[in-house]
C-alpha cells in the first residue's frame, strides 16, 4: 500500500499546486504559512517560526563554536 501511494505521489508531484488550486481548500485546512491566499508569504512564515518553542535561543552547540572559532586573518590559504 505504501509503495502504491508513493508511486502515485511521484506521478502527481508536478501537478500538485494546480490540483490544490482546483480543490481550493480554505487556508485553515491547508495550515501552511507560505500557501495562504493573503499573499503575505514572509510575514506568515516569520509568524509561524516565532510560534515555535525556544526559536530565539542559541543552539546548544553555540558556546563551543563561539569559543573555538578562528581569529580573522589567522588562517592562511594552502593553495
């Protein structure tokens, strides 16, 4: 069953946008920040990103990266 669904998806992928436009589900059904009819792609995408947990906090690996980074100009090309 899974392989049949994946095969059908592969056949339909080039027409996916047109098929969704034909069906025309409302925005709340799609629940996609980049697919809303209001045309506010970047505003909607940024709003969706900010709704996540801890999205504005530094990654756990940040301190290691910040401490061990090379000094600008200290690396020389070997070419």
